[in-house]
């Protein structure tokens, strides 16, 4: 798998998500709403196709873990939620790049030297409860 093919697949995933979750006004993936749940279900399905599991933590963040040779961990992610009428890339790029990293790692058939985690921070935009970065701040110990 070459890098351009990988980039093309990320762009295709982004366009697919936009088509699935946007109106003429923009992205409509407000956290915990029906469109956001659709986006999460789509992502969960793609993760499952890799033989991996999407797990929610107690704050509603979604995690995918690919164990490596070491417990040292690299985390890639962002958020699938958006503000109302957000742009088509609103938040989701990091999650879908993380998905592609998982795909590439699984395609090699070799275990990575470190554990790879992909995270979808829940309500990262703060559109639902009025406080942005709430869950990532809590996870990072800066809340």
C-alpha cells in the first residue's frame, strides 16, 4: 500500500462521512444526537472490519487499541462530533487518519513496536454542553 493510496482512502472516508452527516448548511454531528451516532456507528463498523474493537470509556470517548510489542502508546485522534453547520472537516480528520494508521498497521501483518490507540473525543466541540475540550482535558489531566 503506497502513501498516495492511503491519502486517497482518507479523503474518500472524509467525503463519505460528509455525505452521510451533512446538509447544505454543513456538518450536523452534534454529540449524542442521531447524526453523530450514525457517524460513530460507521466508524465502529470500519474498525470491526479490521478485527478491532471500539470501546467507550466512562466519559463517552471512543477508543480503539492495537496492541504493540511495547505498552508504550501512541495516541492518534480528534472527534467525530461537530458544531451545527460545521465544515466537512470539522474535527473528523484526526479520527480518520487514525483509522488509516490502523489499516496500514494491520496490512503489514507485523506487530508495531508500540501500542497504537485511536480516540474519538466525545463532545469535543462543546456544542452539546457548552464546554469544549472537556473530555480530552480530563484525559490529559488538565481539567
